[in-house]
C-alpha cells in the first residue's frame, strides 16, 4: 500500500504543473552550466601547458613577447567565461528552488487545508477513536515529510539523473579506465548515506517523541499548577521532569554522535575518488593518453557527482518516510462521515420535537445509551430530562443536534426526520450548551459571539445578562475584551458555564438545549439564571438536562431516565406525588444534601 500512497499527491503536482515543468527546465539549464565550465577548465589547463612550452621554445626571440601576450589574453578570456557561466548557473539554481521548493510549500499548504477541512467533516465517533496528538501529528509532521519528497527529493533526484546521463558518457569518451575507477566509491557513498540517514531519522523520531512527552508533561503541570501546589507535589513533579529532560538529553547526544560521523564519511569517500583520479590520471598523462587538463576536468566531474550521489541515499530515505506519512494521511482522508443529509432540507424550525422508539449504542465503545425512548415535545414548551450519571441524558441532546445518528427509531423536528435536514441549517437554529464547557483562548467577546457571522453588541450584552454573567464581566478591568486563557482557565467554573450559555443564547436559537449547564453554580445563582431563562424560553422550545431537581422543576414536563430508559414522565407536582418513584427519591436526597 505505501508504494501507491504517494500517487495521492499527483493531483496537487498537476495543479502546480507550471512550477514543476519550470523547475525541470531550470534543473536542466543549471546542470548544463555546471558541466561546460569543466570542459573550459580542461581547455584552459591544456592552453597553459602549451603556452609555457611555446614561451620556453621562443626564449630569447622577439616572438616570445607575442606568445606571452596571446597566452595571457586567452587565459583571461577562459577565466571570465567560467565566471560568467558560474553566475548564470547561480541564477538558474535560484529559479530552480523558486519553482520546485515553492511548489512543495504550496502543496503543503493545500494538504494542510484539505486535511483540516476533512477533519471538521468527520463525526464525533472519529474523535473518540483518535487522540488529539495523533490528529496533530498527521496535519503537521506527516505533511512536512511529504513536502520533503515533493521539494528536495524530486529536485535532487532530477539533478542526479541529468548529471549521470550527461557526465558519465563524457567521462567514458575521454578514458574508460579512469572513469570506472573514479566513480567506483560513489555507489558505496550513496548506500552508506542511506543507512546513516535512516539511523539519523530514527534517532530524530525518538528525540521528537521524547520532546513531545516532556512538553505534554510540562503543559499538564502548568495547567494543573493549583492541584500540584495544593498537594505539595512540586519536588515529585521536578523529579519526573528531570527524568524526561535527561531522556531528551541522552537521545540528543546520541544523534549528535551519529551526525558527527556523517560528514567525515562523505569527505573520506570523496577523498578516495580524488586520490584515484589524480593517481590513475597521472599515470595516463605519463603514458600520453590524456592531458593534465583532463585530470582537472575529471576532478570537477567527481565533485559535481558527489552531492547528488550523497543526496541519493538521503532522498531514498525521504521517499520512504514520505510514503509512510502519505499512507497515514490517506487513511484519514479515506474515512467518510456517515452524518450526511439525505435531502438537504433547509427551513426555519418551529421546534416540535418527537423521539419515536429511539435506541442508541455508541459505535466505538458498544455502550447502549438509550433503549426504546419515545416522547413528544411540542413547540414553545420546555422539557426537562433528569437522571443519575450515565442514564443517557446527554445522548438525547447529541441525537437532537445530530452529532450521532440513532441506532434504531427516528428523531423528528416539525415532522421532518433530522437526517433529512441540512446539517448547517439544523445546527444553526439550535443553541447547545454542552456538559463539558469549552472556551477558546480568546476574549470573552469573541467567545460569546462565536456562532454569529455579524456580531451585535446589544445582543451580546443581553445574552450575558440572561446568563447572569454580565455583572461579572463588566467588573473585569478589560470587560468583554478580557482574555479567558487556555480553556478559560482565568474564569471560575460557574463563570465558564455562564459564558458558554451566553454563547448559545446570543444566537437566539429556535431550540435551546442546556446540558447540565448549571452544575457549577450555587443555588442562588441558579435561581437567578432560571428566572432570566424563563423570559428567554418563553415561546421557544427548550430542553433542560440536569441531575439536579432544582434546575428542572420549572419545566412544563419532566422525563426521568434510568439506564437509558424512561421510567417516569410528567410534571413536577405529578412526579412528586408518585411514592417510591426515582424523581422523588432524587429530590429528597438532594434536599437533604443542601440542608446538610
């Protein structure tokens, strides 16, 4: 499979075909301009030899000055020509990188955007199966490895092919024996670099993993600094960090040792080629089969071939790693979401909700969360769902927002199955405050206005008042522009919940879902919020999910869930009248806790 994985980047290369073709052209031109000076050097060396011989031949005659003049002029001409070709080659090398390397960067950017866009289309079940670190690795590290294949690997491979195709025949035409002995160490160099580079990459991966572990440990320590200090575990934390830091140090030193062998090996093998060229070439000069200029030409050829041959081992390793990385990327890109609209219905919701014999089992864990749940919530009314932890309350909200699809049964809004609605249209009209509050590392203003395309100052302020957090916010030195820190760390638990609630209310949704969103506030604040919410929920279909009876007693109807099944259904008064019922037991237990 990995061998075919890189075929997935071909459409990207085709998109930037002019960059690619331009790069190939500049590789050809820069390679030709690297070869021609070698031949000019041969001519110049031979010219010097002939000039010296002629100069001595005409010693003591008037012609000696003329020979010196012609000799000097020709040497200057060849020198200037070699410099001009070197400058021109430099220009083509610049454009070579500006096409091929820029192409790789553009494709890298496209791939990252494609992966991020695809990530957002995948269902919640996908995120329950994969860790955040794995997702981050594929969008950063794996994409970077593919870029190395698209840029340096292709560029150096093209250079190598062209140099071998052009240089080796030229060398063979001059002297077969010298050519074979000169290039003999180069394959050994390439294979050695391949194995050394694999070793370097393996050690680099170990360093990255050690760094990731150390970074994760540090991030958790600083995020949980209050817990760390309250349990007086600073020294223990330092000891663990020291172990992680020493592990990173040892792996870094090991990599440095291997890197230290890298260039000496290259220089040694290149030096062997140089010695062989001079030694064998000198013997051929003595025999008169070649000139000293030919030796100079061969030395330039050897140096021209050295880096591409070295790069062959390096690029082979890059291609291998790119194949593995692209296979990992393809694995995610091939995953398709099953949460798709059947009919793309987009209409304004009224809020009449029906759960018809709904059962649901989480696909990743196999846990059965709901069992044959049926209820009807009429538009404009408020339904509360209460039950113990793990009874399936939050699953009802997830199915209504269509974060998951039912295993069996139907969920209908205004008589239309939720699977027929356009996902964007459905979710835009639902205000959902999840149980696990998440605030972005941004200002309170941007967190509240998160769901709005066009923020409205008045709506934002009113939403904050309805969530009973307005007075808290304006007391902050920067008001609504206060930065909440990572995951809202600068706010208290209750403040985070109320900002999250304001974020849902500012949308003025047709359906409002509050999933245990008052668990972190005290009873007094809870009553103030519920009082404000009575105005907000008037005429709006609302779903209140809680494990606290005090949060749900004002609802028009109350559902009591236990182990995924409805065990009671009615008003607060009716449920309290049922002796031995779960609702009354919960009420009395919580009342005793508050009194205590």
